[in-house]
C-alpha cells in the first residue's frame, strides 16, 4: 500500500492528562508517516505538560496553544498548519485502533471520496443505568452520494478528509461545534455541504475509535441541547443561502430527535430523562434558528463568518514543538 504523509488534528480543552491515552494509541499505530497536531485551548498547563512529554521523544507530535474559540476553529487551524494530502480528526477522549490511520487512508486514496468516517465504539466502562456514551456508530461499509439529507455517515470523533476537498468546502464552520456560539453539528454540516457539492462520503467499520466520554443523563441532555441549537443554526444558514433544504433539515430534526425521542422515552425506555431530552429538541432548534440571524455568512461556502475574522484579531499560532 502507498503510504503518503497524513496530518492528524486533535482539538482539546481542559482535559488534563486524559489525552495521554489518545496520543499513546496513535504512537502505536501501524501507519508511521503522520504528524499529530494538538491544539490546546485549556486554561491550565496540564495538557501542555502531557503532550510535550510525548513530543520530546517523538518528532511527529506538535503542540500548539490556541485561544478559546471552539473545536471547529482549532481543527481548521490545525489542518492549515500541515500540508499532507489527507487530514484525520479525532477527539481527546478516544483510543484509536492500531490500524485506524491506514483504514481511513485506504478510503481517502480514492479520488471520488471527499470524507471518510469510521466506527465509534464505547470504551470499557462499568455498567451504570444513569450513564450513557454519546456519538457511537457501527455497521457495514456504506457509501453516501447525491442525497444530501442522508447524514448518518458517522461522527467527528473518527473522520478524515482529502485536503483538496476540505479546503474547497471551506473547512468546518467555525461558529458551529463544541465551544462555539451556535451549538454542535459541525461534522454533519461539513458532510451536508460535501454531498451538495457532488462529493462522496464513506463509512468504514475498519477504522475504529473507542470513545471513553461516558456522561450522566444530565450531562447528556446538555450535550443534546447543543445539537438542537446547532440543527437550528445550520437550517437557518442554509435557508439564508437560498437552500430550502434547511426546512427539510429542521423538520426532520424536530420529528426524529423531538417527537420520536419523546415516544421512545414513554413506550420503550419508560424513562423521564429520555422524554425531557426529546422535549428539549422541540425548543432548542428554534433557539439556534434565532441566534443564527446575529452572524454574517460567506455565501460561497455557506459558512458563518466568525467575528474575529471580521475584526482581524486572529493571531498566529505559538508554541509549536519541536
């Protein structure tokens, strides 16, 4: 197999030394030709100390301190620091399978594939009915093409992109995603824009990430609220860009994540938390829809324009190691 160089980007915030296991799993990967860019938005130095320990013995690892602007902004910044033809993204609470890189690159070497997503499985955890892990996905290999409303391709914990396609799309929308003002939905938004532009997305079960972020129902509800806000925000920007698909996105979300969750909570789960989660999804998308009107749009990429871009306050990165 041809082994081109790969850029891997991790955005982290306040995770401390938990990222140690993620980096260790990457260093044990069977695919050797990569550069790992860790972009840290933390307010303390715990993550920095952990990453620098790895960087001192492995010149494939780079550490960069960034201002707090959210996961999408730091992912875009990390992608821009490299020049490899392929860019992979994972989170600071994932453990990557030893063949994770090669499995994604095998798919992305097909010029028709713009984005590739892999399986996300729950990490080891003692059974607890009051905790769940979000963002898991598995199954057989699937191809997504033409239908921009088919967004079940995977999660940002485990994804990759051809650089040329990523740059053509304008990268992630920097006002959507964890830590950004318009909620979460960044990988689905990127996928939607890719499919609309004629790109192809693949899900491969051979690229495996184990997600260790178990949450209480209270925390899960907070996370879902962010996705509800994000769903409304992307629907709003699509409509503002003249794409009536935004109406379809909003309607489908209200049904699948609102009404269906409520029914599931009543008749299947018999759990009040599940019902409340669904009720949130009938409200928060409209919060996102309203908030979206506060920001300008780049209609060419259909991405929001971050205020710091308008005011030219974006600073160059610092702290690159070695």
